């Protein structure tokens, strides 16, 4: 297991030593840098690229909020939590707007240590889908036979991400969005709490795949980039319900090529994309092309590396040859 590297920024020496001691009691936690002011914390974050940063709100030379904004730019994969003596409920939303995961009371070590522990689980790749750890293949085609099966598999995946402080981004037909939230809630997902902290984003097909009235794969690839870049959360678990592709809209034939091209974006994305298909509704050839465009498959309730996967250059050339003849 890789060590979890932590930055601590606290102006009081005694408090900083206490924070460090509590962190270093944990196996695989390593305090890689300490700072007494925000400017130095930003410089250390840029140099050390820590996994987690604890920033005291009132540190000098850039307070915690200002330091968080700078750290998000110089070390975008660093997760940040602000510490304060009081007014955490007010500070929490400000912290999220600054790019942090939230705020905690300085003396509430159970809270902020649990947050670090959650960062550690995410840091070490412990994102699960269908009871299996998701590896490097984070673009996943999920084929379900029923709606019940879809939620039975995806609800724990959503709940785990929210627990880790990650963002849930779900693309779903607008008339189905409230039913979607209700079903997740019945499955034990804390959608109300997550909604209060802006952890759950719902987008319609018209806001994403069909924003121009037809399906423009270039526009949608840019949309995917924006989904993952324009957020204060460092990790996003995206689920896209793909039944929009059953509509008779211009450009829908390009769906397999679009799915293949997503793989070129994945190295720039901090998160997971699950493309959820109601398998019985899609035709055989289209389903096969979609399958070959994803490096990982979820079939029913089993996640696996895709033995049929073709890299984008190979699959797209085949698709062009087929459609050009």
C-alpha cells in the first residue's frame, strides 16, 4: 500500500505538533510537510504534491480559504480540509467553493481523521463496483437487463463515493430525475445530505448528449471534459443513462466512435465514468460496437476487464471503413 502523504498548515507550534502526532500514529500515514502560513503551504503543496492537506482557517500570509484556492491550481489531486475552532457550518460551504472538501472543528479529531482515512481509501484505488475494486479501467460499459438490477448494483457505488467525499454526476432523462433520487434514497443513499453539500449533480439528456438538438460527439466530449474540470471536488463518479441513444436523432450512429474517443480523455480525468445501458433495448451490432469501445465491462452484476476491447485508433478505423462502404 502506498503511504498517504499529508500536509499540515497550522500557525501554533503546539497544535501543529499534536496534529502531526495523531496522524503519525496511523500506519501508512506520512506527514510530508508542515507550514505555519498559507503562502508556504502553497509552495510546499506545489513541490510535494501531498494527497491530503489540513489547513487551519486563520493561518497568516494567505488564510486557509485563499491557500485552498491556490493549492487546487498547483496540486489539483490534493484533497483539502479546513480546520477551525468554531463556525464550521458556515465555513463548510465557503470551503467547498474554494476547492476544499469541507471544514471540520480543529479539536474534533474523529471527524478530520475519518476524512483522511476516506482520502486514503480513494487514494489507494478502493472504489468498488459490483463488489469488485475498480482498477485502471475507469471507463465502464454497464449492461443491465432490468431497472431493479441497475439500482441494486449502482446504488452502493454511489453511496461509497459520497461517503468518501466524492461527487456524483448523473445524466438521466429529466422526467425521471426525482424518481431516480427517490430510488437511491430507498436503497440507503443519503441523497438529502449529499444534495445539501452539492455532492450530487443531475443533468438531463438535453443538457448533455442532445444539447444541440442532435448528437454532436465533439460537443459531448467537451461536455465530459467540463464535467470533470469545472468542479470543486477532486474526484467524480459519473453515471450516464444511455437510453437517449434509442431516439431517432441525427448523429446517433456516431455513438460507438464517441464512446471510443472517451478513452483518450481518461488519463486527464480524476474519476470513473459508467455508461449504463438497458441491454435488451439495443440492437446486436450496436451493442457489440459499444462493448468493444470500453476497457471494462459490467454485465449484470459482474465487473471485468474487457477481453473484446479495441483501442480507439483500431475501432474507429473499422467503424469508418464499415460506414464508408
